[in-house]
C-alpha cells in the first residue's frame, strides 16, 4: 500500500462520524436502493384521459433544478427521428415534496387532441436533459378487442415480492393495454415518511407504468390518520397518491379519487371506499355511480374499488358498501366488480354459495355481477369460514395477477400465480338475455390453502387470521 493510501486511511478512521439531523423523520429504508430525485425524470406514470381516444396524461418526478414541466410528443415513426416533428407540451409548475430522501419536484402534463388508435412517443425534461422516448397507443373509438391487467394490493414486500408478480404478468402476457389497481399500492398508513415505498412501487413496475395507462383506485392505505381540532380521529388522502397519478376529473365533484374511463367498449368506474365509509361521501358516490352506469353506452361495465362487498378473510362483509352499492350493481347489470383489501383470493358469482351457483349455471341462469378479490403483495390473511363454501374459488397465502381479454360479446378472465400457473378462469358471454358464465376448460392447479401451520407451498403458513 502506498504512503498516500495509508495516510488517507488514518485520516478517515480519525474523522468523527457525521450525525444525522435530529429533524430527519423515521422511515423504513429500502436496503441498497437510493430513492432521491435525480437529474433525469423518474417515477413516470401514464394515465388515461377521460377520453383515452384523444388524451393521455403523465405524472413524474425530477430534482428541484428542473422547475418547468416540459414534454415532447410525436406520432411514432420507425426510425430514430422522433424529435424532428415532436411538439413541446408544458404543464403547471411542479409541486415540491420534501421527504427523507430529500426534496423533489412532482410534475403532471396532459396530452390532448391526439388521434385515436395511434402510437405516440413522448419524452420528459429533467435538469440534465431528456428522458428516453416512451410509447403508448391511444384507444380506438370503436369496441376493439383489448387486454387489461388487474392487480390486488401490492402494498407489502413491494420490491422484494410483488415486483416479480408484476413482471411475470407483463412478460407472459403481451398486449396489455390497461392496468387496474384495486388500491393499497403502498402501505402508507401512519406518521412515517413513505417515499421509499413509492420508490419501490415505481421500481417494481418500471417502464411498464410509463407506457401502459394505469387505472388506480385508492385503498385505506392511500390515506393517513389525522387528529381533528376537536380531538377526534379522521383520515386524509396521503401526499403521494395525487402527485403520482394525473387522473381524469370526471368523478364525484370534489372527490378526485373517483372517475371513469371508456376504453374500447368497456366503461371502467373507479370508486373510493375509504372516503365513502370514513369521510361521509357514500351518498354522493352512490348517486354518481348510478348515474354513470345509467349513462354508459359500453357493452361491458367494470367497477373498481378497494374494500370488498363480499369478504374472504374478514369476519363480516363490508356492510356499508354492500348496502349502498350492491343494489346499484344489480340494477344496472354490472359485469365485473374488482376489489382488494382482504389479502386472499375470491371469485364469487352468487351469495347463495358455490354449489347453488354451479347448479344455476347448469340450468342456464343469467349471471349477475362477478365479484373478485385478489392480492399481489406479500401480506396474507387466512380465509374466513364463508370462503370455504360461498365463493366459486378461493386461495390463501398466494400472490396473484389477473389477465382479462375483452372481445366483442366475450370477456375472458384468467387468474395466474406469481410463477405463471393458471389458477382460476371463466368466460362471460353476453347474450340478448344477459350474461352467461362458463368455467374455463383449461387445466388449473390445485386449490391453494393452508393446512394447519403448513402453507400451500410446503413451508410455513404465512396467512394470518383477520
């Protein structure tokens, strides 16, 4: 070792350790993963406009040196000349957010007056230059076949476990055009700083989030607990969700976590169960839900929210939502109800139970709304007693993703495990008299439940009682 190297080592060992500022908030750190804002845009999240045939929106983050919100967009070409005909689009000034990872600027830009069913490329400005070019396709004006991905709670083990499920979904299923999130994208529910969790969420989906439009619902963990001036406890929407997603503004007035999107023959309606139950917006959301379904000209209507009507883990169904929204789903003939919250899997076609439902299908009965609950992250709950006989199919201690193909009068729903095994599936066929449901004839793996303390993979059962 040289003399200079020895001197440097002695100086380093003699130097006192730098103390962390006392004001630094406690934060669950992500080992080896720095989430400070950089000189190039990151956390790039694409969302559809209210009319996705003509508009998309993008939210992203930069360091504070990039004060302006600036993008370039062009109809995609097949050679490296995108910038020649690119138009510059600006948005409002970025919003500053300070976190345990330092300050960052959050930006949102909306692309409008686009051509339907057309591939566009866009890039975003950071203080060191432009991001890579990212591509998306606008929706077609007609009911064109498409595929969407449905994910339950990502929330826990986001990068460690949930990322592999998300990546498996995209790797094994090409052509995904939308992603529907049933809430609890992160676990933000206390006074900790949650910047790392949202960093993990963005890393888990990576570039897929920036090229496939996202339809997120809020869960209870998108909210944080607050104490009101009178001492009572309440909730408010956490700081990251409205920065991370540039959503359509066509929902319940004043409640921007509700919205709808019409996409190639499907109306997706997104509700906020936490606000409905805890913040007194149930009546407003119910009226809006009924009116939005009544005005729908789509062949298929899909409703997305967090707290399930029929629970597979909790002792009781979600009473408030069941009383207010289920009658609307029945009256307006909703096709799919996509939910999360319970950290188990459930496909329920009739409250009377799986045997009665199977017999009704055998007799040619019309199928009402199909209720789904799923989970993508690592936190697992054990099944309740009803789940043994009421839903058509259940699972516990299992990470899952769902692929849905929409093609004219047929909707194909398939549920896969983290490693890509087919676990459940059904087809809905829309006839003049209503929907008919048929279980998939494709081979599926055995039912996954814990046996005592032994989990379905042979290790310990990680599903805890709720």
